[in-house]
C-alpha cells in the first residue's frame, strides 16, 4: 500500500467528519528521515484544534493498520506564509494580497492578486518607467508560466 495515498484518504475522511467543507489537504509527504508532514488549509484558515483532530485520527489509524513499519514523526499544520502557493484554492484565499511570482523565463513579477481562474492569475502590477509616474496595470499571467508564487508579508 502506498503510504502517502493512505494518509490522503485518512485526512479526507477526518475533514469530512469535522464537517468543515472549507478545509482541504494541500500535501502529505513521508520524508526519508521518517517525518510525515501533512499540510492542511482552509478557505477561512485552519486552527490548532482542527490540526490536532487530524493528527490524532491519522496517527491512530496508521498505528492500528500498521501502515508504516519504521519509526516516524507525524506533523500536521497549515502551510506557513513562507511556503509557495500550490493550489487554486490557496490563490482564491489570498485575493487582495500582494504576491511575488517567479516565472518560467526567469523573470519575477509582483503585484496584488485580483482574481484567479483555472488557467490564469490576474494581478495589479506597478510599472515604473524612468522619469514617469508609476502606473498600475492589470496583468494576466498563465498558470503554466508560473514556477513559484509566494504571498508577500506587509507590516503597514
């Protein structure tokens, strides 16, 4: 049995049991060092209580089914602000925030996320040409051209 596949099934079972349809699994990965990291998020965020419930459920089921034969460390959390966005739902949750986007051609773009579709990200970028006032333009960036997207933290 594929361990990560079983973990995904268990997390989805628990999310359904918690009855919060806004929660979703971002990733589940068993690292070679024995650390099983599960990242869960929510359209309205996720609290420690939900992470604890998921952790206890998954841990209990894995032990009961004896899925992992070697010692492991289970870690359930939300993906931190420092991790890149990987799913459309994460983009949707961050509409109105500033993003830093690394493009496939090596360029970098920054701007406020205004909308997301299945195949494109819309941002408002400040374009400043020498000697001219900065102007804000709306840019459509195809998802397939994006290598990485991170939310920029503002302390204003």
